[in-house]
C-alpha cells in the first residue's frame, strides 16, 4: 500500500438530506484518486487506523445508495470508504469505460492510494456487487472478504419483471418524477410507503448523473462465472422480495453456494426489495455488522 493518502476536503452532503442524517454524516471527508484524465471520488468516514469496509454502490447510483449504512459502520469501529464509481456521481468517466468489467483497475489503484492500515472488507450492491466480484478476481490481495448485496449477473432471469421506463425525453419535472416513482417501485423498493421523499430525491440526483447508459452485463452470468475464481470468504445478502429474482431466490442461493470456493452464507432480509439497505436499514445494518465480524 502507498505510504501517503490523497489530501481531503470536507464532504458535501446533498442539500435535501434530513437534518439528523446530515449531522450523522458531517464528519466525512472527500478524497480524489487519479482516473485517467479525471478523478475517482471517494467518501471516507472513521479513523484511518481502523479496519476498512468499502461500500460499492449500484448502477445509476452514487455513495448515497449507502446513506443509511455509513454512520452505523463508522460507529461500530470501521473506516468506511465509499467511492462514486467511474461515470457515476461526481467521478470522471474515462474514455472507453462502458460497463462493470472496465472498473476494477480504478478501484484497485484508488484503494492503494488510500492506504488501508488493516483488513479490508468489500460490500457491493447490485451493479456494485458485479464490479466488486470482478475487482477482487483481478486483485484478490485487496480484500479479505466480499459481501454481495442484491447482485445480478447470475444468469437467472425473471421474464415477468416490470420493465423500467425512460425519462430523459420528458421536459417537465412532474413527469420525470412520475417515471422515477414507477422505476423505484418496479426494481428498487417493495413497498409504496418505502418510497419517501428522501428515496425519490436520492434516486433523482443519482440517475441524472449516470454517464454509462448502455450497460448490458447485468443480464449475463458474469458473477456466476467469476465466483469460482474468488479465494476470499464470500457471502450474500438480499432483500427477501428482490425484484431481480422473484420466485427464483432458492436457485440463486444454490448456484452461489455451488460455485464459491469459500462460501460463508446466504442471508435474506424480510419485507424488503432490491435496495434492501435503504428499505430495511435497521435490519440490514445489524446483519451486515454481524457478517463482517465473522471473518
């Protein structure tokens, strides 16, 4: 690891965060690591000497996919690092970077510069789960554990899933928000009451900064093909009603167990959909902390 870390600035939380959440996250730092002609933006909380957990967000997302997870991990004694993946949030999109398989070098290089002082755990949500798996296949020395949260890429399809709708062609904010609500309930959240003002604000801000629109690898078995090459302990957490695998969760579990050399368990969170760490934050946070302590 590098002997020095990049300089930091105070974190800039979105204006729409509720006061209590803003207060809980205000001690965060913003660090930049090189990403070809731009930068990969990392968000950091906790003591630099503590063991590290890296949270990798989902597609069309940013660090705010983890907005309810960060403070509990920091308060439990972790140094929490949350990148905006290349092409998302505030991070630069390098030339030729078009899908998850292009991202591992930037995460590896960035982590080296952030210089973890102890064990590293990587937790990847959805598209970030695919990215984390590919990252640790190429650079297994970077982490001692992988936790997949709602990861696609298992080659198991659910044809009856409600399709997402396009919104960029719409001129009026009210029309766009109607589509955002539809898409959140089609994919991300199980319960209409989970779609509160914060969920909509986070989603709107994130999708408007997505510069990688033609991603296709989530519909392939890319994670299933990667799992046999991961030497570190791997486990999975899914919302029990994840729209990615409606009615097929047992198949996903069995396939992961059969393919992973050091499999450490399958966990589901009741009454939650795909964005489980938001919809069932308290239950997810307790489960994640327990899983992270098992290795």
